[in-house]
């Protein structure tokens, strides 16, 4: 009798229904899933405290806003005589502590004839939607006024240049030690005669209302030993009648007008400590007692 050996069918590869090899090597109906050994957690090392690096000392505050307060204590008659422009009433005069965003007395020449006007101190650009930024734009640097978007269309036009009338201004000396109050100083020209800040102005329609605003110009103070002892910048002061007329001249371009904007001679400028009460921001006090330090 012929013996025939049975040939086992090959086990399908990757078949889930076929017999699976048991991890022990035997044959089982299903493969038991091996449980991975539990990971041994390393004990946490105590967090070593790194030596703290001492913080770098903060730089002393730099007073960027030049001439943040000024005076116009003269009366109407004195201003009329000084600037040869009719000034009606006493609006904008007899002021001892003029602050940003207030209405200030200025002379403008929109059509070639100088006239006195009240302007808001703090320029409101033509594209402004509100007045929120005007308190930051009370002055402009002569080095950048011809290129700055807010001012570059104003400085070439005599109709947009202005004389901001004053007879003194305040500047604050940076304290030697942090936490000390700033000491204000009061500056005068030629022992207290009225003068003009070189300024630019523009009308703007904000919220359906036309507002005319102004910003004064500042220059480097290093050439004036009186001003530079307190601050590295100073306002551009037009103390002479010729310079004031030229500033409003419509025939002068930007470069010719800026040529008038140098620092005033130290021989014509004086400074003395002022009353710290002028530092008050809200409800700024008024009165001649602000011009001198108490005691």
C-alpha cells in the first residue's frame, strides 16, 4: 500500500485568523499582547537655585519733551507794540503757566497779512480722527521737521509757519538721584521782554469740528551754555523783529526758513530756579509766584 504524506497548507502571512506563534515559542490560537515593562522614573533632582543675575540699573529718565510749559505775562499793549499786530482783548495774555492742549496766542499769516489767533498747543495732523495724540506733538525737531509726515507739508509754506508768543519758558533739570523731584528753571530773553517761538500750525477737521493747532520747533542746545546746562535741547527763539517777519514770509522755502532756526545766543538768555508747584499736571496753578523758587 502506497503511503501518501499530507502536505500542510502554508500559513497565510499577516493573517489575523490563522494560528499565531506564542511568545513562548509554542503554537496558540491567538497571540497574547506583551505588556511593556513599566518605566522606572528617575527621581527628580532637587532644583538647584541659580544665582540671580542682578538687574541692570534703569537709565535715568531723559526729558524728551522740551519746553513743556511757558509764560506770556505781557499785556495787550506791550504785545501790540512789540509785534506790530493788533491783538484784540486780553485772551492768551497774563499767563504764568501755559500747558499743552491749551489755547495759546500766536501770529499767523495765512494770506500774507499777519494776524493774531488762538491755537491749540499740540499739533493735530490733518489725518487725525481724534485729539488723543495732540499732547505728544507740542514740539518738533528742526533736524527732522522737513521730512516728518506730520510737518513736512507745513514748514515750506509761510502760510503754515507761526509765531507762538511768549516771554519766558520752563525747563526741568534731571535729578542726580532717582526718586528726587525735578527742579524747574525759568528762562527769559533779554531780561524778560516778549519773544516768539518759531512754530508751525495747521487746521484739521476732527469730529465735524475745525481745530487749528500749533507746535513749536526745537534745536540742539549745545551752542548755548545756559540752556545746555539744564537740557540738551531748547526751543527755537525768534527774538528779533527781522527774524519774526522772515519766518512768516511766504517767499521763503523750507531750507531758507530753517536757516533762521539756530540756538539763541547765551548772552541773551537767563535762567533761574522756579517754583516746583509748576510741576503739577492737572489743574496747573497760575501766578507770578511760579517764576521764582520759594524761600
